[in-house]
C-alpha cells in the first residue's frame, strides 16, 4: 500500500503515483458485452486499468407497487467479492457495497432513461422487475464509475425473454431491448488537498478528502449526485468538480 | 431410442479455455471455461486464521468458497449469499484440492480460495475446481500435481462425459457424476453421484471421465505456460 501522505504530497506537486495527469483515466477503458449471455438477460464486463467489474441483468415478473400501479421496477445490488480484493471479507453486503449500489441505481433511475411505464405488463397486477447485480472481479479503485458503466452496458445488452402462458421462458430471448431511451453515464471526481482528479487507484481513494459522483443524461444534464468522504466541499469546488465530471463522462460514453 | 449427441462425441468435452493471472489483486488467479460454464478463482493468503481456535499449528488450512453470481443461473435470479448447496460445494472443493497441496510451511494460517461462476451450463463445481487448482499453482504453492475435474454420467442410457444443462436435466433418465482426479496418479479426490445406474454403467462413465481429465490437464498446463508467454490458450474439445 502507498502511504496517504505520499499521495497527498505528490498531489501538491501536480503529480500522481502512476504518472497520470489528474484528468486522465487508466487504460484500457473497455466494455465487453454479453459475457454471461447463456444465463443473464443482459451482461457486460468493464475494465478500467486494473479494475474489472461485471454486471448482469435478470428479469422477473412481479406485482406493481400500490403507489405506482402502472410502472415496472428496477433493483440494483452490488457485492464486494472477497475474490476481488484482500480488503473484502465474506458476508452480507457492507455499507460500501450498499452505497455503491444505491449511487449506481440513482444514476440510472433518476435519468428517466428507462421507461418504467413500458415495464408494466398489466396495471396493478403484473410488471417486469429489472434486477441488476454488480460484482467487482478485481477491485483496484474507482468502482463507482466502472460499476455504473457496467450496469448501463448490461441494460443496453439486455433483451426480454419470451413469455408463454404468462410464464417467462428464460431459455428463449426475444429481440426486444429494454425501454432505454439513452445512456446515463457517471463520473466521480476526487479531491486530494486542493486538487481534483478522476479515476483514482485504490490508494488514491484512501488518501482523498472528498469525492463527488455526478451522473449525466445524454444531453449533459445532471441527473444524480452523491458526495462522499469526510471533508466538506465549497460551492466553487462543487462546480469545478461537476465541470470536470461532465467532460470525462462524455469520454466514457464513447466506450459504450 | 438411445441418446445421441449432435454437437460432439459421447467422449468429447466441450471447448475449453483457461487463463491464469486474471485477477491482479490476488496472489494467484485463473479463469476456466468449459462450454458455456465460466468460473473465476482467486487465491489469497496465507494469512492469519481467525478465529484462533481454527488455527492448525502443524500446517496452513485451505478454505474454499463457491458462489454463483446472481444472474448466472438458468432461470430466475439466484438469491445472493451462501446457501446449503454452495457451502457443500465449497467443502467438497476443499477436499478435492487439499491432497495435492503442501501448506506445512504456513502453520496457523489460512489460504482462501474464492470461486465465482459468471455463467453456468452445468459442471460448475468441476469448472470451479479446475480454475481453483490453476489459481493455487499460479500463486506458487507447493503442489504434487494439478487437480482436474469433469462430470460424467448416463444420459438416456448412454454413457457420456461433461454433461451440459440439457443433458443433466434430460427427461428420460440422467445420472450426473462429478469427478476430480490427480491426473498423474489417477487418484480420485472428488466423487459425487445423482441418479440410478448399474455397476457396469458406472464403470463406463468413470472411464470416460478418466480420459476427459487428461484433456483438461493439457489445457491447464498450457495455460500456466502461457502466462509467461503472455498468450491465451484455447484448445477445442472433440
């Protein structure tokens, strides 16, 4: 592990421990589709430098919630697999995994990219539940952006399964894609000292004072945000971070 | 009518692919794919065993954990977290691998093996064992040999090796026998059986598995060598 103080000192000198610029993502940034096509309705694997994340979509029938009888629903879960890092232990999802899943969820849900009405099969009685599960395979920093990208890529890859006599026939996918009108993309900016940087390594994450995840619609509107970390951010800092995130999210979108 | 295969011979394995060193954070790791079943395995440790009363003062302990990703099943979403099936598979995987592994240099520690299934089309515990054995070798532990595993069985009266899901769930009689072996000695380190069959059928099936094991062994050895040549090895099953 690289000491926090070393990373903080480097940041003061406008440098990073792996030689990147502050606004530079690790390479490659790679999206592979249909990595679990036999089992999942949609799936994707995202590589960002050493970080690898997979996401899969399963569709199930459910009953609409009473307050939204004409809408389907989405559920996003994440699990910090002990396979992916010596930091993680077996057990139910910890707070880190819960926050990750909720931030990815918000980025997709609040963008309104997914038409929930079209996920309703019969008002008040039957809906599709879209379940996205996110798993890091190698957790080396910036799980937020890699997971959000993997989740939206898996959704893009997903096809409805065939329905026969009101039952889902999982073996037979149709050609019908998800009612997804565009791809929301997130970018997280980290603050170390008075510097802002993207795509942190795990060591940089641990040395950061604060972070801000911003999700954007295709038009560049902000559709979800989450501030993390212990230190506060000023008004000016927030907007500087949003601007940097917007720029980099545009680049990430091209990888989809 | 006897069961026949259209995509491969009765003694043929599905296409395999193996790669080691796929998870950088781990001390050792591997991906093993057979047909549409894909397993990842990562090895961490030796690290201190907790709780303390579990520590073995004579040698390190091997601990295996098997998990199916929530979207990796053939029907509904698999509920995440351990269940009776996954815990049992973790245990038999441990027993399948332990005989080749020498952990006497690491008393009081645990070596953790994590197996994750990305996609499943039957034979998941066997694919997991193949991946785990590669990951342990990649980690550089002292091993007598690799461990190879494949299922064999009877489908509609016909002995076959490496059953896929359609064969495992074949309506008109199916017997599934996962087997793991130390290929150099032919010793069996895992054997389970579900179904009804005659002693003769059992013998035929096990012989098919023995042949299959040798093919898997070649793919595994090639994957370990390829790590140093930075290549991806892919060998077609027959």
